[in-house]
C-alpha cells in the first residue's frame, strides 16, 4: 500500500482484529460454528454444514443458538421435517428469538400449511413489528387463503416500513386493480416500477422471503481486539535523517518471494530496506531525487511489483528484474502529479495507473509496456487531489472504487460502474487536507471503511454505501503493516516527525497467527484488489490484498476456521481449517463463471449432457475497446437419436442455468430430422460474425479424413483429428484466459473433393475468452483476438485466405460445417486454419457434396414447460483447460460460488405460453434455475423403412454473463428484444411497451434474484 505517513508518536490505537481470551472448549464451539457457516455457503458441502452445526449443538446441547442453526442447516440440506422440528424445539426453549418464528413461518408457507404459517408470522411480528418482510409474508399467506381484507393492511404496513421494496407495491397494485380502484392501482403500479428500477442495480437483490432473521442466528457478542492491551512491540529505529515534510513509505515484496520489504523515500533520497531493516544495495533506485511519491504495481503481470516514481518532472516507470529496478519509460504530460495509484480500472486483467494532484491523469495499460492517456474518459472533479486509496463500497461485486482526498475540498468517492465507467460522489465527512488514507473494516461488519491518519486520525464508517464519520479507535496503528521478519506476526512501520523510520516488531508471546499469500491465475498474479477475510472462533478480520502477505492474528487458537477470498473479478473462494503458525499460499482455484445454458436430454436411462446453447448470442459481450459483439438470436442444437428417447410418450429436455449469467429464452422448439439411415446429417450452425449462418443442412454417406494433419507445420496430429475421442491438436501455447499464440492447423485431404463442391466438417469446442480478456487483447497492438480463418493453396502453392470468418463451435463440443464449394483455387486439397483462440478440434473430415441431403423435418412445440429452482450440476474442470467442462446432472448442488445477477426474473411455474413462439415474452432464468420441457412424440410421423431419426433443438434467445466488461452485467435489464439494432441498444429504442408486453412484465417478471451466498461477518448491517 502506498502511504504518505507522518504520525505523532502520541497516536495510540489498537490493532483492527476481533478476539477474546476464550477457553479451549469455547474455541472448539467457534470452530464448528464458523466451519458450519462456510460449509453452509459452499456448493459441495451442505452435508458437512449439517455435521459441523450438529457438532456445535453437541458441545452446547442447551444452546438455543446451536439448535436454531442446526435446524437451518437441515432445511438448507433439504431435510425439511427434521429442520422444522429443531426450530420448534428452539422456539419452545426461547420464544423471544425472531429467527424461529420467521423461518417456521416461511417453511409452513412453502408447504401450503397457511394456518400454521399465519401463527408463526404473527408471532414474528409481535417480536419485530418493524420488519417489513414479516408483514409482507403474512399478507401473502392471508391472500393465498382468500382473506384479502386481512391481507391489505399488512401489505400497506410492509410498504410503509420500507417504501423501496417492490413486492408490496406490486401486490397492492393487483389488489386495487381487482377491486376497481383505478387511481390507487395506478399509484401502486408507478411505485412498483420505480422500486423495481432502483433494485435492478442493487448490491443485494430483493428477496421477499429473506430478511436478517432468515440467516444463521449469530447474535452480536462483545469482541475485544485480538491485538489486546497486552500486545507487545519492540521499537527499532531502522533509518534516520529523512525529510519529514516530503517522506513516504511503502510495503513491497520486491522479489516476489512472499517477503515484505520497506521502500522509503523523500525529496533527497530513496532506500529499499530488506525485511524492513537491511539496506539493499544496487537496487537500481540510487540517485533518484525530488521524489514526490512511489507506487508499486505489477504492470506487466509477471508476478513482480514494478514501480511508478513521481518526481518534479512527472511519472517514470521502473521495471522489476528479480528485485533490481531499471528505468522503463517516462510518461508524458504527468508533471505536477503528487500521488500514484495502480488499479485495473477497466477490468481487463492488467493494472492501469491513476495520477493525482492539481491535474489528475488516467493512463490505461494497453499491454506490452504501452500506456495510453485516457484522462478525458474519467470523471475527475476539480480540485488539488492529495491522496487516494482503492476501496470497495460494496462487498459482492467486481467493482473497485477509489476514495480520494483533496487539499482544497471534501473528498470524493469514484464509484466503479464497470465497463471502464466511474461516477463521482462527494464524501462530505472526508475533510479537506486528509491524507495517509487506508481501507480497513475497523468495525468488523464485513464492509470496508476508510481511515485517514494525517493531519489527525479520522475514521469514516461504511454505512451501507455511504461513508460517514465514526468515533472508532480500534483502527490499525499504521497503514504500513506486514510481517517483516517472517515470524507470522504482523508488524508495522512509521516515519516520525524527527525523520526517523521506526519498525515495530510484534513480540506478543500469547498470539497465534496465520500468514496468507494469494496468487491469481485468471486474475492478476499479484491479486491486487482482492479482499481476504479470516474467521477463527469469535475473531473476524477483513483486509484488502495489496501484493504482500497478510498476517491474521487468531490469539491462542490452532486454526483459522475460514479464509475467504473475493478475487478482483468478483468470484469467491473459501478455504477452511488452515493451521496457525504457517505461511499459507493460496492459488486461485480453477473456476467457471459465465458461458451459456446447458441442455440435458433423457436417453432412456438418464439425463445426458448434450452441449450448451446460445453461445451464438452473447448479449452485451465486449469484443474490444468500446465495442460489443453483434449477436444472433437463435441456435439449432444437434441431438442424436440415441440421446433422446421417449418416456411416457414424451421427449424430455431440460435446460439448466449453471453459471454466473442471465438467460433470456423466447422460443424452444424440437425438430425431428428423419433421413435415410446411411446418411449422416449436419447443421450449418456456428458462431460467426454477420451475416449469420442461414438454416441449412448438409449430409454425407462417406467421410474423407485428412491423410495428414500438422500443427504449426511441425507436429503431426493426423490421429488426433481422425475420430471423436477427446484427443485434440493442443500443442499451441496458451494461457488460462482462453488466449493462444497465433497458430495453424494444416489438413491435407489428398484427392478428395475434386468436383469442388466439398464441405469441411469439424467437431470441437472452444475455451472461451471472456469480455474482459477480449478488451485487454484489443489494446495490446497485436490485432486482438483472431477468429479462425481458412486458407487454401493457389496454383503457385501459396496460401490464400478464402474464408475470412469460418466460424467456431459456440462453446462446448459441437459440429460445424464450412462450405468449400468453389473455394479451392487449385488441384490441391490442403486446408489451413489460422487463429489465436483456444479452439480444440476433435474429428475433422471432408464431404464431397455440400448440397442439401434428403431429409424430412417435423417441428413440434412443448406440451409442458416448467420453470423452477434446481441448483447446480457438479462441474468437473480440467486443470489444464484442455478438455471441456463436464456437468454431472445427477449430482446436484444447491448453491454455487456467486449470487445470481440482481433483478427480477420470470416467476416459477408453467411458462409454456412464453416458449412456444417468438414474441419477445421471455423466460428469464438466473443461476440455479431449470426449465423442464416435454414434447409429445405423438405429433411425429412414422419413420419410412430404412430411415433414422435425429433431432434439432431450436432455441431462440440470448445469454448475458456477469463479466465486468459485459454491458449491464450487474442487472437483468435492459431486456433484449428482436427488433433491437444492437445491445446495448440506442436511447431511442426500448423493449416493447404495448398492452401485451406490459401485462407480461407485470404478471411474469415478479421473482427477485435469489441470495445464495451470505456474508461471512456476523453483522446485520453487512446483510
């Protein structure tokens, strides 16, 4: 962390951690509580959550807290009766706890036992009369019983208690409408639409069956600091003679080894102190003068922190060569800057640079050591910016905000709206002149706060998105802190007014610590901007990771129960049972996030994974700097007859939403493809730029595989493209983001296809790069990501491009066809494919005739379409990413590692009328949803003798992932529609608002996004 820090020696404050001197049995109890909470949230471990919370109850059998939480874990694991029994026992023991009344009320409501639900919810309201969700659910149950007159005042009370909730407005609108009160109905409809619009972008989506009391019961308890009053530090003067008026100090892991060093500077000199004490000679920084600020940041993502050094002449970059710094480049037009801050502001997986002072500057990292001035695109406010710190006003997003203090005005919060867009918002309580800013969670609520250390200590509390003054004293004693001597205890450093540098070594004998270092894989290697939370017993701490290991104190406990990492791209990783007294390195786990909905078909024995769908329609996906992919809207998925069998007269197909995205389905239709049994039939479907592929079929009775196939002209891969066997030409260099080196695949088909009417058939899959990766690649000056193009040899034997965009499989394994009729320029039947995408081809062959085969097509609509929450198929991910992900349908997990995108989704239940035609009345699915479809086999004709039947599934719609550079990635809206010119669409375009679509929005889009992951901190505010 960069920090200009000049502190009075009289500044005394406790370290920022939660702790208590608790006996060992209490520690064990807290272990089970914390592990139970972590397992409760992890998709793989709900059974373990039950085990842990049962163990907690066994340790404290008379604890009503343990009974409640064990009961809730049972409910979460699907053991509803057992869970309700535990809650009823807890309620009998202590009827004053609202959690039992609320959760039993919701459970009875879901079971349709309305009388008992009313009894529980009224008991809840007696205890918490100001909880609007309780009033809403009581009203909903009363209405379901037909007691409309009794429901109305409860809906009104819910609306009064929280006017921002959309649900009560909607229910009141329908009640007034049916009662014929047009004015009241219009008023409530307007209020509903306004509340719905506000909630679309909310950090926490509206869930009318959730409130604080729906969570695990975790009552606040007195929590003295883990860094207690007996904590001891040895004070070492490690350097002196610094100019206090211009000095600064920074922690840096200069060798990328996980060891913390100190970088100290002033206008007349600079020093790098190994482990905070030993002067490093020949660092490459000797001789620097007039230094105003230094910021460490790995601008080339090699795992080593580089430097931005500000002098009176402006900003200079220094590259880190294994601990030695060498001048890399001067940045133009940066004179006058006094504060530097590294931040991946556009979320393209490289660090950009913000420079503050009288004339702030934004320099975008375009890759390959190039920086572009993008100041005009950032909403800098007028003023002399003094200091800045990376911050997150919310904890459940990829957004990374910036808090800036000024010499001549109050501070500003620059809110990250994603897609490289920020908005400026005043912070009146951050007074002019404040500096030495640091982001801390000093009140332990799971939300980051801000501390200013000079000219005097000032704390700003994060009050649900607003930074307000707080009288907090339990802040860190310095923003410059790390474990300098590798004893797994956190030390800190200061520059005192006399110009001496002091290192305070932690020598507290009773403490136990765990040292956490994290390493990005998909994210930036140094993981700058990630947040790391630790919970151990009663102790909780949250920190911002800044490229240097964090030492967490856990007092006398042997384990950190849970370490949670929220990576810069917003994905969450929980690590449990980490032993104290160790330096722990946690690498980013291989993780899925966004892709497409998945298709499973009943094959007579089980639901078989077919492939994904709507990869041709990536709504709002970034294709590069400021641009978005044009999107198709329908896709024909091939389903072999062996994979789709009748059951009870119906063909059953399930579409699941497994990933971090929103799916919009307009039409789903099954097409029987009947054909002579000796013909294999293929569709023209694939992902490509406009013009989009027309619907067309190809067929053949004979496949011509290449007689030779070579990768990059060297490696023989002939056997790898001879059959579908999951063996691919995969020798090309690539990274984990889906970007490869430009590579070629040469195919020689010998004498096949001499009539020049051939088509190339390719089966394979794509490890998709996300929008942020496309953005980064578009900036590197190498031409960005190149979709496959196809070349053939001319009469002179030279390669010529004949198909500029041949298309690719749109995600998981699929077969595509490239029509080569008339494309060969000579007698050679050699074909070359060129790309820098990670496309893995399996079987490739030529067919000699591209004309349409003999087929009979029969289209049938679904007789049944049921939308419901299912959960997530267990995903199997190849660590090398050289095999497609597998989804195991029969292994269902109730939650995943993200919350669904905020917004309103299609209500659960029958949606057949929405999917039987193209009409922009969409089935909107969120993470964990499933659409079950049944198609009547009786509508299909008998097969002629010697014919076979395969299928196509036509899916019309779009999919929008949650990548930071996807347009509107944090909201369900704006809704797509077929007449839109693009997405995002123009300001003068809008989703249809005629009576039919208004009724559709009103009647169907009523389900708020689910909350699948809960905060680790036990604070009502953080909920």
